[in-house]
C-alpha cells in the first residue's frame, strides 16, 4: 500500500519558493537525502526552479548517487494548473517512469511504466482543491497562513504512481528550529482510513518565507538493494553538510 504515495515525494522540489520575486528568475539548490532509519547519506537532489511573477512555473530535479552516477530526473510545468504539474519522472536504472500527461477537459491524465508491468494509463476528475506531485508544495505555500493559525486543510491528491486520487489533509503539529532559526512542523496524511496503512509525511517549514526546510517520508528514488523507494529525510541546508559528497553535481 505504500507504493502509491511515491508520487507525493517530490514535494521537496518546492523548497526554494520563498518570498514572491518581482520578475522572472531561475533558482538552483541542493537537497541532501538521508536514510530515515539509519541516518546514512544516500543520494543528492539537484533542483532548478523557474519563477515568474512570484510563482513557481516549472523546472527540473536531477538525482545522483554518492559516486556521481545519475539516478534519474524529473521535469515539470505548471502551465495548466498552479498545483497540478504536467511532469515526467524517469528513473532509467530502476526501469520506472511516471507522470501527468495532461490537465484538460475536467480530467487529469496520468501514466506509469515499469519493466515488470509495462505502460499503463489512467485519469481522474479534475476538481478543486486538488494538487499533484510537487504542486503539493505550492498548495501548502498558498495556504500557509491558515495552517499557521491552526486550521486543518483538506484537498485531493492525484497520484500518478497509482493512476488514482486520494483525499488528504494537512495541519500544523508544533514548532521547532532548523539551522538555529524558528520553524514549524506540518503533518500531511490521508483523510481516510488509508492513514492507518501508510506513514504520514512530516515537513519542516520556515513560517516567514514559507520555504520547505526538511522532508521526511517515502522518497521517489529507488533503493537498488531492495527495489523499493527509500524512506528518506531530505534536508535543504544553506551549506553542504560535512557528510555530503566532496564533489557535488553542478547546479547549472
């Protein structure tokens, strides 16, 4: 049952969307991924986010092993919907890909493909409030004032990895600190009995800039030793941590 939630993982890609920008710009940054259980550094994420008029409009994420090998990449565009990107996640080494092919005519069209099962397609009704993949971060960003006030936010999440959609809810669970600065904790989970079968996503945000600082949950990178997605903690430090690879992949 955990596999369906993989599509949520790339929420971390929105981590640099801070205060609204006055014009078009490109933001580049790293995500440092650790095994959630052992704390061992496992891979690096490299982000490029395109921002226009203060909105995240598209970009890409590249994934790298500790030795610098490419594990895959994801490209996305929010041209059709601010919270539902048209995207493709491609993990060649794992023989897996998924994505949203279109958002139109009241439907969200999705696909997934694996070595074992081949290519499958499906669609779900397009309605509001709804988010998918990394658009989940943009949704939380826009609703941060409500979350900080203690309100629980409900929405539908379109999961390409399952070719289906699910009812979700997000809420603030407490306060913490990150790199010595105040931060808030959010929990995101299914708003149905499914929450008893899958672990929640635990997120740390800067309450002022609304920048995602840390993500804890199922990763969209597959562990070659198990053939399953990592359970990961992904940190967005301002500087590379001491245990990061010495030669990080370039940001350009």
